[in-house]
């Protein structure tokens, strides 16, 4: 049984159809990227999986339980870090545990240390760089006791150097945690570097076009992305995206 199943999701706003019936599945512990043309409905798909928006048709099943239209079953990391400016780094990172009634901040402190934020626990968001804010946001997602993390283009606003550092850091933390992640990106190289699978959606109304399994071990991905061997894989992704 798949860990997450999305079955026949359809959504329209008035006469504008956004999702045209999407089906896919994700196994526990997988890192799956979702790519597609701008405005094809990727964020709407996340809103439905997270229970924020109800679909017109279809269902979302997590760990064998239907959660369609139900909030509180996933952790969500948006494009902007969305940290509370009046809370310290530690208080922001520990928010999920606090809501769950956990009084032990020890794990939050350990995760912040792994994130390279030791010494910043009592700083406030305005005192951090963009990459540091995203690290705090991801630590908060990991510390929220939810089985599935949705990440909506979390690195899109970062410069290339910071983005590369964040990709490496994300993989290092995820490999020791192995939470199930759905990750929206417009960057095909990023998807190939991070993912087990890449889901390609069509133009609006979005439908599933194809699912690509990334054919290299993660330890060899960086070299692969710089080699001629990577070009046929990227070309296949581009053909699918462009409808060719």
C-alpha cells in the first residue's frame, strides 16, 4: 500500500479548471519533486493535500486514511520562511512541539546546531540571512510531528550559491531523518539532484504527464549533473514539459 495516494483530484475556480484529474502515489521516506509549467496548479495541489482547499472531485489518502479536506495531517514549508518576527530562532523552530504540548526544547537545539545555527538560538528573524531563515523554517517542519512535509519552492528566492548550499544541507539533514517530502520546483537540475522521483504535470488544467525515476545514487548526483550522461535525462524532462 502506498504511503500517500492522490486519486482523481480535480479543481476549478468558476469556469477556470485548474486540476484536471491527477493520480499519483508516494512511498514512505521518498523525496518526490513536482514540476510543471508556471500556473499549472502545483500550489493548488498542495493546498488540497494539506486540507486547506477542498477538491471538486477525487481524494487524498495518507497511511491508508482518507484526509481529503482535513487539516493538520501534513507539515507545510512555503516559498517564504514565514517566521514570526517576535519569536526567537529557537521559539520559531520549536513552534510545532509547543503546539503539541512538548516542553522539551532539546531536540530543537540539536537540530539548530546541525543546521549551523548554534549561537543564533536567541536571535530574531530580522537578524538572519535568507538561507538561515530557510534553515529555521525547515527545522520547524522536521520538528512538527507530521508524517509528510510539503515544500513549495523553498529556495526560489535565494541566490545560486546560497541555493546550492541549502540543497546540500537539506539532503544531509533529510538523509538522517527520511521524512516523506513532496517538493515543488521549477528548477530541473534541483529536482534531479534532490529527488527519488520527479512528477511532471501538464499545463492547466493539470494532469499527470509522466513520472521519472532519477537513475543515479545521491552520492554521485553532483558529478552526474555536470556530465554528458545527464543531458539525455534532462532532455526527456524538457520534452515532457514542452509537450514534445
